[in-house]
C-alpha cells in the first residue's frame, strides 16, 4: 500500500482518494436518500440544502488546515505556502482555499441566471430540474479535473502562463461590465441547432427520461430518441464549460496549488444545485452582483501583475481574501438595497 503515500500533484494519493470518496458519498446521499423520488424543490428546502453544502465546504477548510499543517512540504507547489513560516503555512493554505471557494461560489451563482433561462426555454418542470443539475454536476467534476490538471501542468512548466491568465481575466471582467445587461439567445445557440439537426428529438418531455424508444416515422422500427431534457442537460454542461474558462484562470491566479484549486472548485459547485432553486426565485434581486463579480475578476487578473511590482512576487493571501470578500459583499448588499422596493410587491 506504499503507493498511497506517493505524491501526486503535490499531495499523497490517499488524501486525493479521501477527498473523492467524500464527494461521491455526498452525491450518493443527495440522490439516493434526499432526492430518491422526483419532487418540486421549494425555496425552504433549497435554503436548508444550501446551508448544509456551505457548511460542508467551510468544514473542508478545517481539513485543509490539518493537511497543510501535517504535509507542509507537500503543499510547497504554491510559493506563498512554501515561503510561509512552518506555523503559518496551514493558515495561508486556508486563506487561499476560502478565497478560491468564495470566487467560485459567486461565479456559480452568476451561472444560475443562464441555467434558469435554459430550463425556461425547454419548459422543464421544477420536479425534473434537480436530476438535470445532478448529472450536470457529475460532468462538472470530470471536466474541471481535466481542465485543472492541464492548467496545473502548464503553470508548473511555463511561468508566463500566469500572465496569460491575468490578461484573460482582465478582458473577461471588462467584457462583463460592458455586457452585463445583455441576455443570451438560447434558441440561436449553435450547439442546440447542431443537436436538433443530427439527433432524433421528441417534441415533448417524457418524465425525467433523457432518452426514449419510439417508432421511427419512416421505418416503423423502434429507435432511440433524445428528449428535450437531454438537450437541456447538454446546454447546462456547455454553460459550465464557458464559465470554467473564467473560473479556472481565476482560481489559478489565486493559487497554483492543484489540491486547493480543485477542492475549492468542487465544494463550491456541489452547492450550486441546492442553491439554484432558491436563487432562481430571487435572481432579479442580485443584478448588481454581476458588476461586483466583474470587478473581482479584474482585481484577480491585475494582482498577478501587481504582485510582481508591489509585493515581490505574490499579493498576500489575506489581502486577496479581504478585497474579494468586500467586493462581493458590497455587490450583494447594494443589489438588495436597490431592489428593496420591488421586493415589497
């Protein structure tokens, strides 16, 4: 069993396996116990589930502290952790994890708006939306693992990649500020048109089934048809892929440590499914959060360059966490204040 102690991307294999086991256990409990039967998830249940997932994500910060307190040398893939004094390394890792978790959680909240538009376009009933989100999360776990693995390899091999990430984040943040009020046209999505052209798709939903067997209009033989729910799932996965183009560079700009990057991403995304049903009902009240999120992306992109000029390498983790938290909290509070009149009606 010595292979369990082998370092992989900076951490012993057994720690990676423990994390993945915890994630799979959470998903199994969610689907097999909490949502074994399809039902409409109300705002109250959504908030309770969200509180549970946020609690799990924050509790993992304690695990991060323990891991980096006992495996400080393994966590030296991030210069900030490597340069910290032995008694400060664990807290530096926790600050980096919480910053990444906060940024990813907010980006996921912004993704809720797109997902709600996709569900509305396909007229998916609320009782079936949880299944789409569940399988979407499984796809995200695999997709993010691939993207983060590739990103980590690039960052470790080519240091200039971080500056490229910084430029991407600056451009994305500025674009978000300019296009904050524009809404995507789901019907004109090229992937959706391609799928409709090349797949047999039923006109209506068939419960929570992604595919059904029906008689072919031409041959009369029973063939497999995709349902609109499958198209909905594919578009949800594509929406996450688009958002990952922003979030993966953002988290690498916070820390190049693959373990912190992946775990903060996954724990933030795990709660998206639960939070969706509460946010979808009040998403209009968080309009100005998009401006704050754009400023966060600009700050994270800029701090790659500011770190070299002002902080001899990296902006301290405490400053990153403080600025990011302040911008996002300000965006939430300002949104709630500006939309208070609409909330009364």
